[in-house]
């Protein structure tokens, strides 16, 4: 069963625009992570936000976490064509011993 | 550092054939994981090894076996391949260990694309 659910499933924007992806989950977590996957490649870790944090930044990435709503968002500012990829959220559940991945958002940035 | 490496990159099998997917990491990580990725399904955990000498089932272990050969290497074996096992297989590792948290950052290999006819 999937813990995280991303929204939207697909997003197409123009270069320079901001991209926002959302992730909802069902149970209590220790942390939530975002990964990027370029076509035909493995997943690459982007950012980890712990359950006691509300916002975190890394370069052009901004992640928020609302544990009361069990949701997170990933904002990519000033997008570039190279940001075209699938983005996955993954949750570390307090009751579990492993990461649980969502189904991903396919982002296309048009030049 | 090569990070996490996987072999082969691509494999075609006939139903009933067997094969072993190899994974190695050079980051001195304690824990290693095998996932499969299917369209629209995200990643699903097949097996994991929290430390050398231990293995545990994940979400979808049926039809697979694993071996933690040493701290660096974690292999996944399909004894009798079925078309339902057509997928992309990813190996990952992290520092977690048996006393740590499996949910810390994981580092992924490039994947093995498997087609079972």
C-alpha cells in the first residue's frame, strides 16, 4: 500500500515558472523526503524534512510540512528544462522500519 | 566513489528461467534494499538487509530471494521468473543499521530493467 500520494500526477510548465507538487500521507512520520528521478535513471535524494520542522530550503527548492494535515509540498522556483523529471515523496513512518514511496509527479519544463 | 552499482543494466528472460541481480555499494553503509518500480505504482520494497547477516521481507517478497554476501554486496534472485516480474529493479543503501532508522536518506543505484517473456 502507498503511504504517500502525490498531486498532480503530471505537471507541464514553461522555463522560469515555479512548480509546486504536493504529497499527502496517512500515518505519523519521523520524516518526509523528496527524491528526483530522471528518465531511465535511479532516484536521487533532494531534501529531508523532519516531523518537527515546518519548512526547509535547499537552493531553488522549498519544502513545507504540515503534520496536522499530513501533507507536504515541494516548490521548485525559476524552473529549468533540466528540472524535467519525476519527483517522489517518501515517508518514514513512526510505526515502520522503512521508507514508503508515493507514485510520483511527472514534471515537464518546456524551454 | 562509485556509490551504488547494479548489474546487469538490462536482461530478457523466458518464463521459468532464473537469474541473480547484483548490487554493490562502496559507502560503508550498513543497510541495503531492493525495490521494484512499475508504471503508476511508485517503488515497492521487495527485501531489505538492515545489517550484514540479516535479511527481512518487504512489501512484495513473493518470488524473490536475497543474499547479503558481505557488507558491500546484496543480491536478488529470481528462481523461476514470471511475466509479472517484468519491472525495473533498484538497489539502495543507507547508514541505518539495526539500531538506526531505515528511514534516513537512501542512495540508489541506476536500476536493472528486466523483461520476462
